C-alpha cells in the first residue's frame, strides 16, 4: 500500500510540473531542490529553503539532503556543495489516508507555484560535526 501511495504522490507532483527524482522509491518522494529553486545557489541551501516553506504553507515536515547535510568547505573556507540538493518527504506505513496524501501534494504544488518567492539561507550557528541536526539558519537578505 505504501509503495502505491508514494507512487501516487509522485505522479500528482509530476502532473503539476514539480521536479522530483524518478522513479519514486518505496518510502519517500524526493523533491529536486536544485530544480525546484534553481535561483538559489547551493551555498544558500535551496533544499532547506524549500522545506521551510513547505512547513509554513502546509505543516509538511521533511528533511534536506543536500549541502546543509553533506556540504563541506575547502581549505580557504569556500563552500563545496553536495552533488545533489534534495528534500525527502518520507511516508510512514499505515498512517496517512488518501486525503492526507492529496493535502501534501497540494502544499507541494502551491510551494512550487510560488517558488520565485523562496529565498536563500545562511548558517548562523553550526556544530563541528553533523551540523544539519542542530544548525541555526536565517534567510539571506
């Protein structure tokens, strides 16, 4: 059932033009944040910007899998981006109804339709290791 639910959500997003990784997986739909928010460079964390807006628009919780999680800096402190900028929307087994799935799709589609309003983000505080768990970010002006 869950695999069908993920495929259904992915198809709803694709029909609306929302960029996702294909094929959909067995537990999650991955938004392609580098295409979703192509105006935001990797060092300004497009995935984080997308997931924050998804939460504000619809209360949809997701996780960034991109330059916040995997990005590094070189010896000069220059950012080295992650090869991919993704937002993972995992769906737990036997929890959400069809109406829930439709609601998530609507929130994603609305966020995508207003993607030009998304702003880049910058880290204001980070831990030495696993920064994505506790980092604090703010929007770039």
